[in-house]
């Protein structure tokens, strides 16, 4: 698409954002939770659509100054989505929400609920990430721990076993050839017998021709019927068109255009950075003296006007207060004088009001005592009403929207076809910067001039009492900093980050993340969520719901520093589910999408490393120091239930799995909003852990379920195609999805890879895939039974959020019963 198209797309998105901000301002307190949830969900869905469009615009637009504003709005919208998600969680007491009714009203597909991951998370840090990966791979190769080498390492076998393997393969080949020859001989003998029997009868060429025609016509008609049936299925939308999965030329061309636009972006960014320096220098040379003289004249006029009005010279503001900029922010000397006169008049009015208020206070106290009873009743009603909590990002969105209206809405850009930087905007910005720099110098000069004027006219001498107070305050602050420094002392102050990084890699605490995108975690939307909740049944979350939570709680805050600092803070995350559902993959996906470092503090990985209390303190200090310096970072604790065991098994006592139990809450307290560090725990058996300390450490708990039918159908189809398989009519994917109920994603992927060998992929042309091939491989695997899934649901019901959810459901049912009872009573009275 062209620059004009992306500009148009930006303007449309800004219009949608403007109308949404107006609607959000008009929200009123509500009592009905259903109405409140529908309102929040509508805002959430609309913000997600705006976020998707804005992210696409930011990725492809090439104007550097527009990109700065779009980035500001994009981060604000991202933060607002997280705030609304937090509001919905507090309202419904659950992490999973279903928006079927609202999606129907807005005419949107469920796939449009998927929160996109901004591409700038990795794109803007690509060079840093690549450099870090090179260093990591170099250290791993030096230590002999390189993953790339270990993957292709062949297992050595003795010579005798190798000879036996070759002999078995050769004998099998000879047997196949012998069987093929014997089959050909048998068929020849059969033909010879038929010829002898038919040779006695007279050959009729007409009958032979009719027989050939009959067979050919039947074959041709069958082929036409099959083709007509396929065309009908495509027409009805029950089957994709023939070249549906092939990549079109338009998509290839659009990818090339995107790459070209990225190159133009980089070029324009470089030109913009150079222009910032050069234009400022030009302004300093051309307008610097004029600005200095103008400021001095302005301040002198202020001195004179104040002297004429009040009889004394004014007090000059300090540097800490902002200097003369506090007085002259967008004001002329005349306006400043008017403000002084207005302040004097207000002071006189206030004195008169105080006298009246003293007389009226006695009368008002009596009235207040009478009204207190009425006000208490009102306050109870107000407490029952739901109000939107204050938003930090709403103000940022309004600021971005207003600056868009002022700067870009009606701007004529007919002269700027290549969409390079606008020099006039740079001049305005740099002129303000230059003025603030010169103002500091002018303030020093004018303070001295004011002192001289006071000495000459009033013979006043300033006492240095205020300066002493300021010094005392400074000493107090230094003392406090010193105390903090003792508590948070640096154990490795004499070492560089590079050396600490190398030590962690050598010890296996800093590992290389597998490159997996979150989109590879394939799943489908839960279409029965709303209906099940209406019948008071809590549904298991779908894989798409899990993916959305990983995006909202893990990827978005880690990717953007501003969002992490000001959005609802999530320091720790727990992924609980049976083995094979993709918990480990999700951890690696968070690192891939954000370019984060991955630290492994699993009980099995830290066993025997850094022994003793001091050793453990040093290990945690090293991990979190490097994680802060090279943020974003993910600290992964695999099988985290071992850290919080109720009773440590005898076989694991030597490994000391509970080493981190006391230290993890302390480390979480030390994490600040500026630290983009996320602690992620994965567990297969959460019921083996002590519940209270477990839930105290992990702020958000996400249940990762086995896939439902819709997710299995999509998974089978997608993974077969990715591994080189062809989905034909002979392969019944619906049957496969039904039969494999209870099996996890990991088991399905494993079976597909075992079946689709290189040889089997080559045979597909004459021997298409069938469901039986996959089902026979599944027979040796154990599925996840309903009892195991129920045990996870029962455990989650004991967590703090699960308990709140159960309470809200019971209270809601009681209220419904009361309403029904009241309605019956009213009907009986009417009768």
C-alpha cells in the first residue's frame, strides 16, 4: 500500500479513537454487574481493533515525526487495554471472559479478539538481540554446551552391530525383490490360462470395442461427477478452492513492499536525527542573541510594573521552582501585571468572606447534624454503585489525540510526497529548547540585576536564611540514601556485567531460548463459553484464551517500558496444566516475541550450584543484577511445585528443592515498576505444593487445558501441512479430532512427526494419507482423563481468585432466587 493509504488508515483510526474517548467520558456509575461488564467488554473489544490498526500503521508509515506521535498513542492504547482487562477480572473474579453476544452486536469474528503483538518490540532492538545471541552462542561453544552441535550429534555404535544392521536391510531388500518377481510370474501364468480358454472361441472385434467403450465411458463419467461434486462443495463454502493454500503473487509483492518501506523508514530516521542537530545549531547562530535580549526586556518590564503597582520589587523564583519560566509561561508582561492585581483583589475578598463564614458556621453546624443521617444512607447507595477506576493511560490518549488534531489533522502535505521530516516542526521544538537553555543563563544575570536594583533603590539586603534550610534538607536526604545503600549493597561491585553474564551461562542458569512465535501455539475460540456460564457451569478455558492471557500479562508489559511502568503490574505468572499442553513452549514464546533473556532457576537446574546460604544469596544477586541490566528478562522455574513441596520425597531430599522458598517473596518485593523482569513458573502437579505460599508468590495463575474438539481439528490440519503432508479427501481430520479426545498438543505433534517421515512424504502422490496411520501410533500413548482435568479445576477453585469466583456465583444465585420470590409475591398480591 502507498503512503496515502496508510495516512488515510491513520486518520480513520484516530477518528474511531476520538469517538471512543468521548463515549468513555460519558460513562455513569452503574449497579447492575451485567450492564457494567457489557460496557467494559465493548470498550475492550473496540480498543483491541484500534490497537491492531494503529500497530499496522506504526509498522509501515515512514514519516519520522508522525511515527513519534503514533508510538505515544499506541503505548497508551496498549496500557488502556491492560487496565480494562484488570477491571473485568476484578468484576467477574476470573481471568477468562466470553464476548459472544457483544461480538454479534459489533459484527466481528472471534479471531478479531486476538490481541496483536507489536512488531517494534523486536524490530527496534534487532541489532542488540543479534549481538547478544552471538555472545551467548560463543560462550556455549567454548563450554561445549552448544545446542546446535548437540542436535546433530550421532550416537556411536560398535562395528558388529553396524554390520548386522546392514545385513538385515540388505536381506529385506532382496526379499522384497524376490516377492515382486514371484508375483509377476504368477500373473503371467494366469494370463496364459485365460488365453488358452478364450482361444477356443471365435474372436469378435465388435464386442471387444463395445467393452472398451463401456469401461472408458464409465471412467470418464465418474471423473466428471467427482469434479462437479467438488465444485459444488467449493461453491457452498464447505471446501476450500483448489489453490487456497498456495501463496499468491499479491502477497509476495506486498512482503517485498514492506521490506522496502522498512528501509525507507531507517533512512528517514537517520535524516531526522541529523536534522535535529543541524537545525538547532542554525537557530542558535541566527536567533540566539535575539531571544536573549527579548527575555531580558520582558523580565525588566516585569520589575518596573511590579514596582509601580505594589511599591516593591518582586521575589525572583529559584532554579528549583523553574525560574522566570514559571511566571512567563505563554504570558506577556501586561498579563502578568493583571494577574498580580487580580490576586490582590482576591485577598481582600477572602478577608471579608472569613468574617461572614464565622457567623454562619454556628447555624450550619446545626443543619449538618440533621443532614448526617440522610448522608449516611446516600453513601451506602453510592458504595453499591460501580465506578470506573482512574486511568493513567486515558490522559495520555487524550493528549496524543489533541496533538494529532492540532498538528496533523488539517495539515497540507502536498509538498512532502516522499514523507520525509518536516523542518518547520523541528524548528518550533528546537526554538523552545533553545529558549529554555538561554533562559537559565538570563535568570542568573537578572537575579544579579534585581539585587543591584534593590540595593540602589530600596537599600535592601537579602538574608541567606533560606539557603541554609535547603542545605539541611539535602543532608537529611543523603542520610536516607546511605541507609538504603546498606540494605541493597552490591555483592559484585568490582565485576563487569560481561563477566557475570559469562558466569551465569557457564553455570547453566542463563540459557538460550528456543525461537518459537506465539502464533505457533495453535488453538481455537471457545464457542460455548457464554452458554455454559448462563447455566452456571464454569467452562475450561480454550487455547486461544490462554494465548491472549500470555500476550496481555507477559508479552505486552515486557515489550514496552512505559506500559510496564504505569499499567497494572504483573511480576509473576504461573502456568499450570498436564504434561504436553505447551507450557514450556509458551515460556520460550514470551522470550522470542520480546527479545528477553531466559534464566532457568528450576530446582533440578540449581541443584548442587552455589551451595550454602551465602552461595544462594550470590546466585540470586547475579541472576537479578544481570536481568535488570539486560532487561527485558524472564526467570523460569520449571516444576515449581517442588520449591513449595508439602513433603519432600525421599529421592529428592539431596537436591534441596525448597532452597528458593523463602527468597522468592523477597525478590518479588525488590522488583520495581522500572524492572522489566517476569518470573514464570510451570507446574504439572500444583496440588503437591503448599497453597498459601504458592499463591503468595505467583500473582496470576493460568490453567493450560488439553485441547477441545475445535482446537484439535485446527491443530491436526495445521501441523500436518507444516510437516509436508497433504490434506485430501481420504484423510478424515474430523474423525481424527474426535478419536483423539483427551490427547495433548505435544502427543499430537509427536505422532505427526513420526508418521510423516521423508519417505512417507514422497509417497503421498500415489498413496495419500489416511487417519488409520495416525491412530495406530496413538494407541501406545496415555491421554489426559477427565478425572485429572477435574483435579486441576478443583485445585484452581482453592486459589484466591477461584474462591472469590465461587463466592460471587453463590451470591449471584441467591440474589436471583430472591428476585424470583419477590416477583411471585407481587403476582399473588395482584391476583
